[in-house]
C-alpha cells in the first residue's frame, strides 16, 4: 500500500507511504482516489487529512513517468489523469486538509493545492521546479496556483522554480497555517473544525479578478523570460496556460496545460534535460560496489589553503563535517579563514544562511599547528599546487603521520595517481577527489580510482562526496581524467582561433550563443592562463594527438598576462572589477606570433568558431569512450555539464554527438582534419563506428 488509511476521532488520515520520496505515480493516484471515496462513504468520517511524515510530505511526481512518454497523446493522457485525480480531491464531499512538511515540490504542491486547506510545518519550502526540466506543471498547477496567490506571485514561482519559505507561503495564501512539525496533524484538525466553507482553489477568483493587475503580471513575466533560449519553450508555454485559465476558464486552462505539456515533452531540449536529470542521479550507482558497506567519513583534513583548499574546506564544513586545515604558510591559513568568513557573510547578507548557521560552520573548522594534528581524521585531502614534486612531498608527509586506516585523497586535476602513489604507504588507500573551482559551489567531484585502490576506499569516497551534497563521477586513472581531458582541448582551440585571426569577443560570443554561460577566453582569464599552460604540457606528453598550446597563450604567460588575478589576460581588467575590456597588449602579442609563424590573419566567422571548438570536444569524447574512462556514457554527459557548464539543453557532449548523428560527426571531423590537421583526425572508434 502506498497510502495508509486510518480513522481517529472522526477524521480520516491518508498518509503517503511510498519511500523514500513519496513520489506520486499512477498507482498512488489510484489509491488516493480510492481513499477519498472510501472516506466520503463512511458516515463516521467528517473530514480528511492528507499527509506524509512530520519531516517529509512528497518530492513530487514520479519522474520515471517522463521516460515512458513517447507521443503527444501519451503526454496529454498523463496530464489529464493527474488533473482528474486532483479534481476528485478538491471536489470531495468532505473537506480535505493537506498537512505537509519538508521540501514540497512540483506535483506535491499541486495535490496540496487541490485540498480545501493546507497546514505546513515550520521550515517547509514550496517550489514548482518543473521549468528546470523544460516542462510545465501538468496536474493543475498552472490553474490553481494563480487563484490561490495571484498571477504575479504564481508566475514568479512557475518561471523561476525558486522555493518559498513557509511564512512567505502563509502570507501569499498558499497555506492556511504554519506550526511546529510535531503539531502538524493537530493544526490540520483545527482547520477542519474551523467550520469555514472555503471554496476549492479552482473556484476562487478574488486574487485574479483585477484584469489590469493580471496584465501587469503577464508583462513582468514576458520580461522575465525574454532571455530564455528559443530551444526551451516551457516558460512561454507556462505563461500561455496561466493566461488561458484566467482569460477563459479553469477548464480551458486545464486543457491548455495538457496541450503545452505535450508540446514541451516533444522538444529535444526537454528530452535532454530529462536525460541529464537521470544521468546525474545514476552517477553514484556502481554495480561492483553494491555489496560494499562504505565507511562513513565524518572528519577531514585539508592540506593546502590556496583557492581550491579553501573552497574544499568550506564545502565540507557547510555539509556538517569537522575540518582541520593545514598549511606550512601561516599567512596562507589566515587568508583562507578570512575568505571563508567573507563568503559566509555574503550568504548571510543575501538571506541564504542565518548568522547562527554561519557561526556553526566556522566552528567546525580548526587549524592544525603541526602535521600531527591531522593524524586522527577519517580522510585527508591534499590540495596543494598541481606539481608532481610538490604533491609527492606533501603526500609523503601525510602518509607519515596518518595511520593505515586513514584515506588519503589528492585533489589533482591532471596528474596520474600511480606517480603520486609512490609517496604513500599502503597506497591502496590513495584515491583522487578532483573538486572544481570554486569548490564550495561547484556540484561535481571526480572520484579517481587506481587499479590498486581498495573497493572499500572507493565506496567510502563516493559516499563522502554524496554526503557533502555533491555529485560523484567515478573515473579511471588517466592523465586529465574526464572533464579536463575534454575541456582542455576546447580551451586550447580558442587560443588557436585567436592566432588564426578570430576576435576574442567573437570567440566568446559564439560559445555563449551555443549555450555556455560564458565564453572560453573569459573563463580561462578567470582560472588563469598559466594554469592552462602548465596542465597542457602534461596532456601533450601523454596524448599524441594533442598539439601544443598556441604561442599566443605562452607569450601572454611570459609577459605576466595571466588573467583576472594580474589585471591582464586575454582581456584587460580594472582594479576590483571583472568586466572584460579589449587589450592592446593581447593584440600586439597576437600580431607578433602571427609574424613569427608566418600565419596570415584572416576573418574567422562564428560558424567556424563554433564548429572548431565543439568538434574538438566531440573528437576527444570518443577517445575517452574508447579508453573506458567513465563507468557509463551518461556519466560523461553529467560530468561535462556539471563541471564546465556545457549547455544542459544539449544533453552533454556525447548526447550532442549522438543527436547530430555519428556519420555527421565523422564527416565533419574529416573535413576539419583536412583543413587544420591532426587534432581533428577522427579516433579509431569513430573511424570503425563500432561500439558507438
């Protein structure tokens, strides 16, 4: 049974019991309808409470349903089934009260809105995140939400997916009472006993009766979505559904909701977003580790307090881990603690964290006075400069003070772990944990396994990453691993385009148009051109098809133009600002390199820019596939999206390649190979087209 049925003092309690998320699918809907009808037929029942636990109501619809929708007809039918089920709840002859707690999302909000009253536990949050999957709410959400909280507030919730807190929900009218979680059922009973004959949400009109107010809300909504990519139609379709419901009727709005749900599901962008949703959920599922009971890692040490080490320490502390930070440079530690404090202060100022919580986070961070102070932790993460000698020395120190049961992790981004393992006693405990910058906010961590890494260590590391609320992707130990292996060629090609004559802004603009949040040259200015130059040497030494980095990048580094940190990179930056400005120094460097190499500058258009940058990644991903770097193909796509900002509506680099067609990929690479050389030669896997 997915819904427990119980009667207490004349009140029927229908309790969702479909762990772990109380996902709402077809079977649960059938039980919900049966429970409502049974309670209505029972003369001893005067009212109904729909609830979950006092910690959790429901995370929304069973998303597996989306994978099974293969036609517009199926999508419309699915939407209609949910709408009709919630109409049964709203039209119940005995009033239904929703008693909810925790994160109430999407379809869970829709079923709560179909109830006559709503009580929620303090700390609850309500959101309509469907738009992030490229779809619209399809169970009446576009119709009931405006009638409960007004057009402006509802459109903001529907178009942003941002959660609102319990007290805000109360002020808006989304809920009728907020209480402590242990009094949730009591609060719901009081609403039942209030004697009020409140109309169901579909029949309310007081908050949407002013046409001018509604028109203004739609104008604001249009502004909100004017920058949305044309491939993503959900925001516009949500506005259509809301407008239809308010200008025609509730019933017409439901029909429009069904129609636009089918239209959204029929787009490549939505299918790719849903594909990535499942891909991201599956990265932590490793078949060989299913029988391994992972050790819980509660305490950690971070050695190295540069930007990466600082970010890692902050991420661990926010997630509730005790963290010891270690650095031989006392001033570096002071700077790190100061950066963490400022970061938390910003969160407090933005309302994302309470002052008490910020103080608790800082309280979890301690400073090691000597190497011995890190000996008692569960895991030590080395996060020093990306240099074999430096990392080897630090790992040797860690190994010398930590017992054999302590897991040792390196935050290397490119170095083969087998080289580093020579510095570690009991090297089967060594693993790679590659965080991405800024580590406290980037969602991805590559978990790098050596052939000799103990399965229990891998399992513990995977769980540790999930415990700190990040997405782990398990990858093979090979220089560059997964994300950098794919992304460094992309960044290198951007400099090659500069050398060929392309304008820096044209390069960046082309990739923003493709769907990235920023272009490659702006990005590398943020990270540091010297970092790219350093890591590229290791990549070229390992992979024969990687050509050296353009001399433009090398000249910039030699002249101290490293990016934002020096105020000059590909672009120029004013002190304290990060706005990109054209750099005369960069133009001079490009001209000198062209003169030295005999390269005649030419016009490079946006189509060529996009083709070369994207196909560099496409070619490399098939090398990665050939070498079995990742556990599964979908892991590659999840990693490239989470780690680099590759546009999610394109599904990831491998999904993009499959969408445009393998024959097309091969022919395009062959054409680029003829024009630009070895780096575009299709790998053997593509040439044979077996296993792809």
